[in-house]
């Protein structure tokens, strides 16, 4: 297939990053399937960045599908809705995929109609403020991993107008194929969601960025654009060089536009906004279909699961049920990871439940899991070459190991987004990501004080 006739290659390229095996062949060709409704859903109230949502139901209440069960707990927060009809049987702390405890609402489900709880909005004639209000009302958050409330992201200050909207379809994390499948199966809806965002922001330039290892997704998105062109906009599909972490927003902004987000800055500082394709589909569902964000596609993959799959899953589904639905674990199963292998979190067991930011569940065998002992830095510089943020991971790691958090802050540790590239290339097996994460937590805690 000669795709170069209708897409644009990224004009710039990352000067760093790494090239792990993508391992997407396990699930990339598998259509999304919907799992049977679990008997119980443990719906976390902390499925987003910011304050946990506040329950507005009590034990014993009956709820309908899509009913709001918790309000946003602050400006940086998001409401939570019932993924199914049923009875509230508990409100208590529950373990999250991050290994932390957070408030959760347990629903004993029962079959019921999944009627849209909101009225559809005629988005071409609607006011931007009404569209943003619907996105907030539907509990839409960033589904690429961070979980930042999307209504806040779509409300930049007036002094920082957005001239370029970038739709992020890179999905550079190995194994994960949910975004890929969404572009193949719902390209038209994603494109409509993109046009809704453009109306909100009044942007003139749209770039849809997809790694060049997904030529079918590139073709699908281009076909959707051709079928419903957006007048007055400069629209192009951009093929990114396959490289990790090409899906990180600051790296993607550079690859697509050549603009560099300053240290400590945000994409809006350079006139850009990056939105994940699954988030964009959630915006379409909220505005056009009247649906809150109660389900998402999750890739269950790895060499130790019987049947790799892409699954449409209600929030609050136990990991154990996903594994069972996929035929269970193979005898050589060794490690369970929520998310991808680079930025995901190893699980002690399968009791955690899915949420708005759960992108994958990996079952890995012993052959794909390494045991190692961390050693002293050998000053090889590989981590420096690999860092997409142009940091000095070797110096940062040693400062943090010596508990010199002030020095780490001066070396811009807060710019680290924990992609794991430094740890991946380190021959001394140093726990780089854990070092950075600890320093950032200490710095942010001190700032709150």
C-alpha cells in the first residue's frame, strides 16, 4: 500500500527515545469484544488526576446506568457515573492499579437498559461553553494515561489561544492496541469528536499523528476526513516515525510542529493542544450520543494469557474477570502489569479493578521478566542519550539516591514524565523511574506545605 500519496511524514523527528519490540501482533488484528456484565463492579472515585470524586449515593440505593454516583471533588476532578444498573452495596476504600487505596463504590449489578442519560447536543450550532459543560458533566478525562479532566484542558486562558490541535493516535507503548482498534472501528466518530474540539477551541490547524507502524489506521482516519471535510481548517494526517515515547505530548508537538515546550511549561504555552484518540471518541459519545464515560477499551495481552483480546469493559471490572474471560493464564505466567510494560504498574494480584485510565492488562511469562540487582552508575551516558526530555538521568538518580532532593529539583526532575526510557537502557539496572517518582513526590508535598 502506497500511503505517501495521502499522508504527510512528520517534519521533525525525536533525537532521543528507544526502540523496544512493540509486541502488538498479539492483539492488533483482533476486533473489540464486549465482556459480559460482571456481577459486581468496584468503581473507584479516583480514576482521574486531582481530587477524588465525592459520593452522592448511599448503601442500599438503586442506581440506573449512567446515573451520577459521585460529584467532582474540586476544580481538578471529575464526576463518576454508574457503569451499570444495580444496587449500592458498599462505599469503602479499595486498591487501585497504582497500588494505592482510594474511595470506591461497589455496585451489585443487574440487567437493565443502557439508555443514554443525557440528551444529544447539535454540536455545529451549540455554544463552546455548552460543549465544555457536557464534557465535564459526562466525566470525560484523558484516556492516554494521565486522566486529566478534559473540560479543564479544553478551557485554556484567553491569553494562550490554541492554534494547533493534535490528535494523538501514536499508541507507542508496546503491546497496547486499543487506540489502534478505535481508529479502525470508529474513525468517523473520532473525526467528529475532533471537529467538536476544534469548534470549542476555534483552531485553524488540525494534525492527526499516528505512528507509521499503523498504516491501516492512517488510511482509516484519512478516509473519515475525506468523507466529512472540515471547511476552513488545515487538516493533515501525520505519520510519525515509530519510536518510544513518540506518544508523549511534548515530544509529539515537536515531531509535528517543531515547537519546543519550555521546561516546566505546558502545550498551551506554544499554542498547541494534544488529545488522545480514545478521549476524542469519549467526547463524541458525550456530546452526540449523550453517554458518560463509563466504559473503555482495554488490551489484554502478553505471552502468558490464553487468548489476547481487545475488550470493551465497564469501569470497576476486576482484573481477575478479564483474565478469566480471555481463557486464563498459561502455566508459565509470571508477572501481571496494569498498562504497558514501560509505564505500567506491576500488580501483586488480580484484585484491582479497571478505570477510565486503564489501557491494558499484560500477563508475562518468566522468559519476558528479568530479575536483577541494581548496581552503581557506570557513567556510560546511555540514559542521557535516551531521555526524551533532555534531562541528565544519571545525575538525577545519584542526587536522589543521596537524598539531595533540592539538587534534583534544580536539575528539572519535575519535567520527567516517567517514560522509563532511562531504566530500559541502563546496563547497571538502576531503578531510575522509582528515583524520579520519589523526588517528584517529595517536591510536590513540600510545595503543598
